[in-house]
């Protein structure tokens, strides 16, 4: 097994704990940490399994939209949540204490050109992640529904 996959398995378990505390505290704990992006909870449904999942992810705002970065730390493959959102784009997020219905879509090339510098400004590590991988790291725009 690829050591990067083992590492992501461990990170995934830690993120499950983060999501539990975030949700249980109504977003008071886990939304903001010093020196990193604010975090949201992304609910998504497994593209193959149909299982409901929750992933804590860093985000930044673009007007009323929220943008998440499918970096997976520069891993060669996109994160599972990215594939799940492509299959099931209507979902919900929790941002602090607010829960909102959203529709996920991948940023167009023009939107990515505009948003990528904002992503790197929000968290400089994204630039290194992009250098580490051959894939273009997708940006996912979460647009408010209803």
C-alpha cells in the first residue's frame, strides 16, 4: 500500500473526531484555529456506497459562495469527497453554527484563474501542494440553494 494512502487513513480518523466535536459544540469548537483557514463541515454521499459522510475542510468566501480546495495535500489523486460531490452535488454544509443547503460545482477555468490566488492568499500551503502533484487541484464552489 502507498504510504501516502496510509497517512491519509490516519488523517481521516482524526478528521472524524474533529467533525464530531464541531457538530456537538454547534460549531463553537473546530470552526476556527489560529493560523489556518476557517473550517466547515461538508456533508456528502458516497458516489459508490451511498453512505452519508462528513468532512471538515478549510474554506474561503467568494461573495455569498464558499470555496473549498480539493488539494488532498498534493496527493496524486483527488479526495473522495470531490468524487462524491460530482456524483451528488446537492448537499449541506455547517459553517460555525450555520447550516446551509448548497450545490457544489467545479470552478470553470476562468473562475479558477481568479480564485486560485485567493486560495493561496488564504492558505499559502496550497501553492506547495500544487507543485507536489501533476494534477491541477480543483476548486469547488458551494452555491447556496433555496
